[in-house]
C-alpha cells in the first residue's frame, strides 16, 4: 500500500508540476479563461 501511495503522490506531483508549467507559459490566458468560466 505504501508503494501505491508513493506512486499516486509522484503522479499527482508530476501533474501539478506540468499544470504549473502550463500556467507559467500561458499565465494570463489561463487566468482570463478562469474569469470567463466563473463570471
């Protein structure tokens, strides 16, 4: 079970880093899209 927890943690960390990288590249576009969704 510990192995599975570590695997899912690593996967979510990789996903987080990937999305963070996308936000850095398209920061304003990402914010504008969120604004259009929530307003």
